C-alpha cells in the first residue's frame, strides 16, 4: 500500500505478519486503565441511581433535569471514547494485534471505529460550553425558566451537540482505515489504526484543535460570568438552607467541569505537534491518553463526592445507622435496668437498707460503664 503521512501501512508485510508479541512496557498501556476505569463506571452508576432515588424537591433545587441529562451524556461520551480509543490505539500499540492487523486489508470498518471515537471526542469538547449555557439560564432567568430551557435544549444545544460532531467527521466518508507503524519512541510492532486523507485533504487534527480552542474560550467566558453571579448572591429570595444547598450544587458543578480543562490542553498540544512538528508527535500520544482518562475519572468522582444530591443521601444513611446504634444501646440498657429492678423487687423483703443502697449504686455504675463502652465503639 502507498505511504500515508510518511508512515507505511503494514498490510501484507511479512515482518509484521510473523511478528510475535513479547512482554514489555507497552503492555501497561492497555492494562493499567482498567484499574481506574472499572471503579469509575461504578461511580457513574451510583450517580444515576442516586439522582433517581432522591426526592424530587431536592433534585429540582440542586440538579436540574436538563443539566443532569447533559452530565450523564458527558459520562457516556467519555466512556465510549475510552473504549473506541482503547481498540484504536491502546491494544495495537502494545503489539498484541500487530500480526492480525498485518493480515487485514485496509477497510471502512477501521474508518468507522475512528469516526465513532472522534465523534465522541468532539462531543466531549463541546459539552463544557453547552453545560455552561444551561447553568447561565438557571442563574439568570427567574420566570418561565423551564420553558426557556426546553426551547434552548431543542433548538440550540441538541443540534450543536449532535450535528456539529457529525459534520466534523463527515470528511472521512471516502477514507479507508489501515494499520500503520508508529514512530519513535515506540519500537517495531507498535502500531495504531489510522485513515487515508478524506475530502479536501482535511485532517482530524484541524477539527480537534479548532474545537479545543473555541470551546475552551467560550467555556471560560461563561464560567467567569457564572462565578460572579454566584459571588454576587445566588437565590437571594430563598431560605438560608435553600441558598446554602444551591451554592453547594453550583460549586460542585464548577469543580466537576474544571476536569474538562485537561483534555483541552492535551488535545491542543497533540494537534499542534501532529500538524507542524510530525517528527515528535508520537512522543505526545501518551499525553493525550492521560488527559482524556483524567477527565473520564475526575468528573463522576467529583460530582458524586461533592454534590448535595449525593452527599445528602450519604449523610442520611450515616444518621440512620447512628440512630439504629443508639436505639440498640437504649434497648439493651433498658432491659438491663429492668432486670435489676425486677431482681430488687423480688429480693427487697430480704435485704437490709445498707445492702440495698450498695446494689443501687452498683447498678448505676455498671450502667455508666456499659454506656461508655458502647459509645467508644
């Protein structure tokens, strides 16, 4: 096959067909991510279940349904991008699939894998800006807010979220996907799945760089507006408890979106090196993986650990457990006291006053010791 971007397809080359995997440091690339991705997926499920198990009043106050839906799609896009990139880069670069790829003709299935991954990546880049738009509406509009949000979602957010990424990957329609050998610092047999040039000579790096810069700029502007709105006094008409919950919720969402900065930076660096310094672009490939994985992990964990919807539930559970412990302690103390009283009532006619006083004092001392022991546990 012809050379693409200075790197030759490995299809049909005997050295790659006969390649045998040997254990080396690259095996860490497809294995280590599962150490943190699996717990993160559990947390995503907890966020989903936690939101739907809370009372409607608390969820309406602290996490709007449109905002929640966009955050959940954010999680889905992150996980989907992780697995497509895992198949496109992580597994091939380890050498596990080198021999298999060398025996496969360039095909459109590889192109489809790249297009799906890029589509999700573009959604990830756009979502911080769109989430900020919803937050601005929540903080700025006092009347008919739900109706306005629904219209903005229908006519602005959803078209941008689904159609803009589709436009960005459409140039790859005539492209063919193939396996290529990676350059330094990767050794022989370390490959990835790439594509031939599409329409008008466009490359995915142009779109990644353009969306990274524009969406990051717009998100930064809107985040600054949100910050000053919160500082100037959020929900002045609400009660103290309502204002406190609302501020905690907005702080949690802001903290969650901060993690989105990392992929913006890494995508910009990788795109710039790919377009203008291709000799060193593979040195930054791992940087892109780390940046995307940081966002994938930090977003759900931050939201789950800081948002009032999930903190309230955890606090209620802890309070319920404390109540049960106190109830059990009270029940045991009551039964113990009752047994003492019953025993005193039976033997009272046979006891003198001094012994009776000693037993009463002993009863209270034992009760105090038991109470302190249970409390210390």
